[in-house]
């Protein structure tokens, strides 16, 4: 079986700041699985903070 589980898991650091999102994983019958995510660099976090509607 090969499929994809779509999730939205927020990764927080010790200050409860969002540092990334895990959004999908492959599902297979063996141990070779792939996961996909986004890591927010300090530059990306700054851009989001400066441009988000408050």
C-alpha cells in the first residue's frame, strides 16, 4: 500500500514560537517513508510577522 497522509502538525520551540509545519507523510508497507515539511527561518518568520494582518 502506498498513500499519503496529510496532516498539519505545528512544531514549536521552547518559547512556544512556531518554527515549522509537518504537512504530509508517505504511507508504505516498509520502513522507507518520506515526510514533507516547512521550516521557518528567522527571515521568513520576520517577513510573516511584518506582513500579517493584525
